[in-house]
C-alpha cells in the first residue's frame, strides 16, 4: 500500500481508503470488510492477509495499467468473520447504509457499523455455547474508575 496513489482511485476506493486511514492509529492491524453487493471485499494488504488466513482465493482488479489484490467473502456467511476473530483479527465492518436500488449516479453510502475483535464479540453465533464467556468494562471518570464484569 505504500505506493498507493489516492488520486488515481475510483470514488468507491477513495471511500475505502478514507475509512482505512481513519482507523489506522486506533486499530493499526485492522481489516476493513467493505460491503459491495453480496460480498464483504478486502483490498490490498488486507486482501492478501485474509486470503492467507482463511484460505480463500486472492484475485486482482485491474485499474488502468495497474492492478490491486482483492479477496471477498459472502456478507451473509458470518463464519468467515467469526474465523477471523477467532484468529485474533480485528475487523471493521463497513456496510451499505442505504438501499442500492434507490441510488442512481453515485456510490451507495457506506459507514462503519461494527468493529469485531476478540474482546467485543457478543453475538451468540460467534461465542462458544459450551464454554463460559466473560466481558469486562472499565470507565475512567474524574473522581475514579468504574468497572463491570459479567
């Protein structure tokens, strides 16, 4: 990604890049799962990493005279995201915020709807039902700290 020239990107890829940049300090090793139609797409370094971690096909998309790595997983197949989290990955889920069939002449609005990491999973299908699952929260206030453990 070091040689990525943002001005050469399509509007959709510019949006993807802006999300990647927004979270680079908070989640330096995060993966961006970017919803495009029926798939969450991963681009550039994320695509290579997801391909290796999940054993899925790494493809390329041609842009002008260049091409960039691309890997996708079906958006309704949560096991892929679950597997990434179980492998210790943080996944920033960028989903479509409007119905694509109503959008003409521009890209569909997208936004971060969830950040999945080993410490934030609460979905029952992503937890092991035959094991205890714990969650802890710590809040710092002016006069002290608050803690909750369940």
